[in-house]
């Protein structure tokens, strides 16, 4: 992952946050990792698999810049993973656009065979849908702030939201080490 470390860290610590962001039910407990598919090395932004081995595989691309090939790239990475692992599990492909302007709206496949699916998300819309509820997703709120002038007022509120969470000891240690 190039500039996606914030997303990586949050989803590593709180995999269910992606499902919350997408408005999906997370049946079972997921683990998040960034996996590499062979051939010429291609690292996916994220791969979600159920701890118990059931359920669909989740493939995440976080898109924060213009890329007319984003849909092809996502499909290529998923195809390569399934070719190498011989998995028969269904998949959910999620492309999380940091801003709508980065979506080229040129997905070559209009419909997937259920239960496989492609979900296109726009971070500002997802965060608005969640509202002011305190959650680990609060760390993404600075990315969608409309004006830097709002920052001094917003930061204390976001800090209170994060402080109100009952984070695991490992999460707190990781946050302390990064400061």
C-alpha cells in the first residue's frame, strides 16, 4: 500500500469497520491483511477473510487519485488470487473512493453473478451515513473535511469520540508508539 497506511492500520485493528462503513452486516469475525499475488508482484490494499473459514472473501482497494484502470486492476488482482489459491469462495470487491471525483465510472462489468459483487463506496457519503457516532472510523473524518478552517473546532470533538471508545490494550499501545 502506498499512501493508504491510515486505512491499513484501522482495518488491521478493526476489520469490522469496513462493513460498518459500507452499511453491511459482518457475519462472523474477519481478519484483515494486505496480501501479495504472484507473477509480477501486485499488492492489494486489503484482503478480508473470515477467521472461521466461512463466508465470502473481501477485496479492498482504497482510491485517492485518478486511475482510469482501477476497476480492471481490482478485477485482475482478484482473478490472480483465485487462480493461485483455487478458492471457490464467493467474493465481495470493494472500491473505497476517498472522493467521488476519483471514480472513473467505467466499470467494464455491469453485473456480477450473486453472491459475488462489486461495491463502490465514497468515503464522505459513508461517514455522513454513520453520523457522529463514536467509532474507529472517526480517524477518517479529517480526510473529508470541507475546509481546513473547520479543523481547530473539529479536532477536540474527534479526540473525544476516539477517547470514548473502549479500545483494546494493543490498539492503545500502537497509537502511543506512533505519537
